[in-house]
C-alpha cells in the first residue's frame, strides 16, 4: 500500500514539473487523415495520341501467321463469298466462332441478309482459290465445286480440309471492321485434304508447313 502511494506521489510530482516547463502531459488527440484530392480526368486529345503509320501497322501485324478461309452464304441470284484471314474459334459452350469483315465490303450485306454462313478452311494447295474469292465484282463461284452445308445450305466448297456451318449470332463494331459471331450448327473435315496441310498467310504471301 505504501509502495503504491509512493508511486502515485512520484507521478503527481512529475506531472507538476512537466506543466511548469510547458511540456505536454497527455498524448495529442488523433488527427483524421485527409484523402488526397482525385486527379482531374479528361479524354485524350487527337494531338496527344502517338502517331501511327498505317503502312507500319500492316507490316508489323503481318508477322502474325494465320490460316485462310473462305466465308460463304446462300443467296439470290447466286451465292456470296469472300476470302478471310481473320477467322478464329471463340467459345466452346455455346459453340461460337468469329470473323472480321471490312465495313466497306460489298459481300457482307449479302451474308447479313442470309443470316447464315459457312467457313471453308483452305488447304495448302488452294492459294488460287483464295485469290479468286479475294477479287471484288467477279463471279467467284464460276467453276468452283460446292454443295449445300447440312444445317444452313451455305456453299460448302469441295476439297477443303474443314468446314464450319453457322448461323449469325451477333455483330459488333470494331473500328473500320465488323466482328461477326456465328453459332456453330454443323461442322466436319475431309481427312484426305487435311493430310495435305493448311494454307498459311504470312507477310503478304501464302505459305505451307514444312514436313
């Protein structure tokens, strides 16, 4: 008990001393932290964008090798189709694929009206067929053997390694192109044509896999 009184007396003496010299005798109250002001947000002006040369864009992106396909659709007075490098699988469940087409394409409106299409994946020996379908305004199907795809009736070209028969699922904008999403209704392969390998496109030229 005396020890406790002694400690209390010492503490009181210490407090009186601190007060006499102007020192604080209690912890300062906690201050509330202030959040830093948020930076002002604004859109990037055209003159602030990094300059991009379209020729350089094509040249650099051309280093990405891809397969080649011909997209076809039924129609009147005849079927429509065009050569396409930008084709890809998109989803397994549901089964979706996608391709890109330029907004200025004269063939796309005919595919859009049909609401269906068939992706004909080209083989290594079908470079000439691809060039024929890359020409605008010509009768692209002249002399080309084809049969109706089973689900949509879109032209399924003869001797292609693989084909994917689709209905148009959605269309999205992508700059100067449209992104067309198709739901797969049927598909198949030709083992004989597949054994010859795919037709590849790289840096503006066709190629094939080496043995």
